[in-house]
C-alpha cells in the first residue's frame, strides 16, 4: 500500500537539512530503485523553487510499504529525524487514483 509520510520541520532547520540531506536522499534513491517511491520533496517556506535562507517547512514522501508499521519504522530511521530536522512526522495510508497505471 502507498503511504504519505509528512515531516514538519523545526524552526531554522536549514543547516540541519543540508548536513543530513545526502543520507536522506540515499534512502529515497533506494526506494526509487525498488519502484516503491511515487514522489518526494520539500515544502519551501516561500513561493520559490530555491527559497534560499528562508528554507523549508517540511517534506512529503509518497512511498509503498507492506504495512503502516513498516512505513513508521522506515520513517523513524530517516536521517532528518536523527538530525533533528523534523519536529514531528505524520504517516497516513494513501490511495493513488490518478494518473491510473
């Protein structure tokens, strides 16, 4: 099943994000290579692809896991969690409707 993993950043998270990003991306790349990643990306703090020092307010990952427990285990091991980037993480089941296929 697909799951939406939504992390909300702590204030002033940009430097923590930068430091943990390579390990975070490596884990996402593994999901992508396995065909289990639908989409992933951050929420810019301002309306810009590159928000600069304004940074980000959180992230969204849509990925496939066998169960909610597996999604939770994966999310808890995220380098952004370990680095203190996220204040909290919410995980919800997600049903992909469109595009079909």
